[in-house]
């Protein structure tokens, strides 16, 4: 009896017919996957286990002495192994950094941004996947039609919020256990390649019973500085470059490096810093930003969460930073 840990499909029993290279299950072209053929001294037989998981049987010869090897051979001289292919996890997230992290994780993810999906593309993406994870901003009503299609597909669905706080409605709409949804949200809220790698193993083990093993979510700092080497500049303005922590965790910092080089080429000192949000900025982050004379801000800010900035100040956005080098040059000349 072949054991299938957690797989729901029926067992496939080999039909032994004797003779090397003759069919063990079904019939078809010799040696082709899915045909039930063995080939030569061994062979691979494909069946189905669960949803979209191929089950592999391997046929082995007897011990070279002609005697059965009790550690390896069955009484018939055949030994069977089973193997379940890596499940495919579909990640639909309105955060492109989630998708970048999934791609960089090396795991069998399929990914897309719901905000850029047409109604015709979603069923095709869902085809053949084992689990679907949806992470959206704005809750169920922000993507109601897409969520309805995901649920109707019958694929185990994990629905979580794109914010740091959980969304009770999305948790209730999910088709897996609530505890699984909550934990999946924690992996995604902390973000980064390592957490996306562990999320894959966590969902595979808890939903599909694969037995990979997984680590708990890696808690990452809510803010910090991008480590880089640059020449210390004295008596020149310090320009903070503020960007999202999610971009930092995904390794998507090339544009930050480019901004810092532009600042340094103009004679300033760059201070690249990442944060999760300015809406709930920690006092330590605000204290560090107080050392800057100006900021290039690529993070959304709202409310009065910041103290009055130091003077002189030129606050701008990443898209409107073309005047910043001139301001830096004037400041450096003025301080000389």
C-alpha cells in the first residue's frame, strides 16, 4: 500500500504483468510520462495525487546477486517510491514588492497584480494552481469581482489585507482555516524574500500537508538606513532619501542608489532611509530625520506626524528632484 501524506486522491495500484519494460499501469507509448509504462531496467509511472500533483512510481531491479535486498526490494522484486511535485502558489498582490520578493524566493510562485488584471486573465492564472493568496488594499469591495472568481474556482484561498492590520472580512471569506490566514498575513506584513520563502513552505505544509518544514515569520525593523560606502562630506547639506521598507526587503533599491549618487555628484551628503510608513513614524526615526537639511520623499505621508523640520529645508518628491542639485550647490557655496 502506497502512503500519501495528506493527499486526497485515490491510491494508484500497480498492475504487475511481468517481464522487463512491460506496462505496470494502463497502456501507452513506452517510457512516456503519464502512459503507465516502465522502461528498460527501471521507469517512471505518473499518476495524480491531490490537485495537480504528479505521483511518481519507480521500478527497480533486484539486487545484483539475484537475491532480494530486504532493505530495498519487495517480494516481487519491485520497489516503489512516491514523490509529489512542488505545488504552485498563486500570489495576487497589489504590492509589487510582494511580487518581486516572491520571484526572488526561488519557490514555485505564480504572481500578478490584481489592479492590472483583466477579467479574462484571472481564470487562466488560477488554472492548475494548488493555493491562491490574495493581498489587496481596500478590502473585499476594492476587488469584489476578482475575489468572487477566486472563491468560485475551488482553489484553497487565503485572502489578506494589504495593510499592516488584519481584515476580518477577508479572513472570513478565505476558504482555509482562520489561523492559517492570520499567520499568512504576518508573513506578508513583514515582507521580504525570506518571509515569502517561508510563506510558501508554511502554506504547503498546513494546507497541502507536504512536510517541507518552515520557520516562523522573520520580524524586520520598521525603519533603518541603507548601508553604503561614500566619502564623508563636511560642511555640505545632508539630504535624506526616504523610501518604503518593502522596497528595501525586496532588494529593490537601485533607484535609491541612483538618487544618492546624484546628490553626492552635486556635492551633498546622502542619507538613504527606509520606513514602513510616515503616518505612524517612531520618535527615533523622526529624530534621525532631524539631522537632514532636506528630504527626497518617496513614501506617502499624512497628518501632522512630523515635528517642524530644521532650516533651511527643501522638501521634494522623487519625481520632482531635478532642482535639488542646484539647491545643494548653492548651499555648499554658501557654507564655504
